[in-house]
C-alpha cells in the first residue's frame, strides 16, 4: 500500500468526471466487457498482501471487505463505487480512525466459477481504492450448490496477509464478507492449488474461520433480499453469533461497517482488538 490519503473532495470531482453516478455497472466495471478477471487481481502466485505503516499512516487499521460477486449480489459493487465507498472511508476517518487500509476481495464459488477469488491491495487513498474496486470482475456466476466461497476470504486473510497492526501492536484487523447465501463448508486442496498456485491441505470452513480469527475480527453481513437469504442468515448466526449482521437494504452496508469500526475504537481506546504481544503465535503460510 502507498502513502496516500482519502480525499473526499478529490474523489467527488473524479467520480463526476468518470460518470460513476449515472453509468451502468458494465460501463464502470470494464472487466465485464472483457469477460475476464483483471490479471492484477489474480491470487495465483501471491505470497502476501501487506498493510504497512507509513509516515502518512503511522497506525494502520487493516480492513478486508469480501464482496460476493455472484449473480444476485452484483449490484453491491456498483452501489459502492457510486456512493458507498466515499461514505465508508469518510465515515471511518471522521469517526476517529484516521489510518484505515482497505483491501477488496471478489468472492465467487470455487466449485463452479472461473474466478472464485479476486484480490486487491490494502490501500488508503481514494484513487487507489476506486481503481481496485472497478477492476473487480462481477462474474455473476455461482451455482445450484447452496453456497458461495466466503471461506476463501478467511483462507486468504489467515495465510496470505501481513499487517503492522498485528505484528507491531498486537491489534487485530477487521474482516467483513457480504452475501446472501450460506458458505460452502469445504475447501479442497485441489481448489487451493488451482486458485493460489500451491497448496496441499484440505480445510473445513470452521478451521479457516478459526485461523482468520487469530488476526482479524471476522464478520458476515447478510443481505436479506430473498427467502433463501433469510434461511442462510439463520446458518450464519449459528456460526458467528452477534458477528453476523443482518440488513435488508444494501445501501446500509457502509453505515454498518462504520459503526462497528468506530464502536470498537471507542470501547478499546486507540487499539482495535488489541491482544497481548506475548500471546502472539506465528502462522506459517500453507
């Protein structure tokens, strides 16, 4: 990640020039015109994505936002680029967290889709975040297998991210997935190898959740816009308890994330999810 800041004024000017407010999703998310994921978001061969401190951002707060980009959820990235992203970043900063570093993931279905995982970079600047979001390929796939690959977000966070927040300050990051389906329960070694380029372990979703929770506070935002989504929400609540957050209007996603991050700041002081430094263990990348 670089040393740039989120400038709401500059972002507003650039968004107007780019036509984010009136262009269709296919016009903005240009990978959909090509029909392929952007090569820079291909996770194959990635060792780590890193959220490091800088002179501009001395106390980075790593935030991962995993967006379901299957058929019923493709409108969410479009809403984020129109209004949601500046609302999200502006609200976090104005809420007393001046150094957020946000990483986008595109989540699909590793059993059905060509591109079940797309990966951006941890960024703080408005231009860089717009770039990664609009590079996302909204595949619109998914299948009839009663779930999507939200567990890929947990896998990537656990084994392929490094943050100064955790390594220097013992502070957990925050990981949000957003979707309307249950999560798939198994990530086979064959899928890991195909997606990441290497891997020899098969994981259950609970194993990956536990690994991600060592370094991140993990949340899922259930979008209750169908009967199926409402049924999935019950399963998510059984898995995550109060960390499953249910909403009906996708435009409320930024407000919900802002509230969680700022409430955690208030309850824990300057450290978000601080854990004792002598209690840190190391996770070898698998």
